[in-house]
C-alpha cells in the first residue's frame, strides 16, 4: 500500500510517499480502506520533533491519528462491524491507503454525513469532550471559560460543557468575536483585549485548548482553588495562583465517537472543514495547516 512516511524529524520535506507493507488483521481488529485522514497539530509537532520526549518514535513511521473509510476485513471475534460499513476512528498510522485498529476504536458514520468529512471528527471531538467529561467534570451552575472556542477541540468542549448545564464563556481573539456569537455560548470574550477580559465574572474553571497568552490572560479570573484543564500542557503560573491543573491526551472511544457523529449529523455540533488535499500532497497539506486558519485540513485517497 502507499503511505505518507516520516523518514526523519524536521520540515515537511521529510514526509515522503512510500510503498509500505499492508497491515495485517488480528483477532478483534478491523481493517479499513481509508477514504480520508485529517491533519492535527500533533502531527506537525511530532514531525518537527517537538514531542519526542513524550512520544518517542522509531523512524521511519506513518503519521496520522484519525481516519474515515470503508471496512474491508474484520478479525476473529469482531461483532458490530462488517465488510462495507462506513466508519471513522482514532487510530495510528492514518496517512495511508489502509489502516488496522481494534474494533473498539471504530464508530459507524451516520448516513447523512459525507464519508470524507467524517475524518475530521475523531481526534478533535474526543479530545474536547474528554477534557470536559472525564478530566474537568464541571457541574450544573459552574462558570467555565473555553479558550480557542472556535477551534475544533474548543467547539467540542463547549458542546460537552453546555450539555452538563454549565455556564460557558467562549474565549477567542477580538477579530473572531462576531463569529463566536454563533456558537451558543452564554458569553463571548476577546482574550487579546484586556478591557474585555476584565469584564469576565469569576470563573470556576478554564478549559484550555490553545495555551500561551490566551490562557495566561484569564488565570486571574479563576477563583482560588479553581481548575484549569488543558490539552496543550500545563499553563505557566497556574499552580502559583492556587489553581488546580489537569492535563491529558485523548484516547480512542468508539462508543462515544458514534454519539458525537450523530450529534454532528443532527447539526448539534459543527466541525468546519477548511481545505482538502490528495494524500500524496501531505507536504503541502501540513504546511497549509501549520499556518493556522479556519477548518480542518483533510488528506483524501
């Protein structure tokens, strides 16, 4: 099969399209012909070597954490999936023509969702939802601010927080405020405008999806003993201010992913698609995604 292989840490020129052995199906596995994979910040951080201390790799390796496609084979003992099913999943080695992963990471794609677009969902939706539901666990009546609320992870976190009866503030840049008002949050704040930040009420918690200056701007608004949950590492100075901090990496969960796919299909949660590239243009796709911008970037076979 063809796959996009990272041959060494560095810039995008270290991504090459190569022939790789077909992954084999073992007991409990599902093999999928990949329709699309999505590009996430973790992909280019791994490529550059930023993550080697936490996620050491044996190079060369295939990048890519989430895919969508059609089931072409199921392993012994697999129930609930059959050849031809449209699925999506949080996997490893997704920049490829085929992927094998345990059956419990896969979720069926709702009929009303375009299969390639489903590749945008697994990592970002599970990350945002798990941050709220499994790590922070806010309760009804809490006031929680989400940084990067217009990003894909931020949108998922906001969706999960609202479902728990939480009062949610969407934290964005000043130029994004009008767009953020469409998210359905209880309030919107420009995190790069100190006067706007000063108007925030006391916060019970912050769900941080972007890090840096965005979360630093609101730490003083969190009550003492309040919580900062982050998917991008511990914010500097948070513990010095008497705050609790939780950081985590998302994990596969096919059952929850199936529910989130239904929410997207119903229009309850929206993860915008920015641009699509062919799989063999992964260099250009990562370069484009790394510049930032609205919407997920997809690689399509």
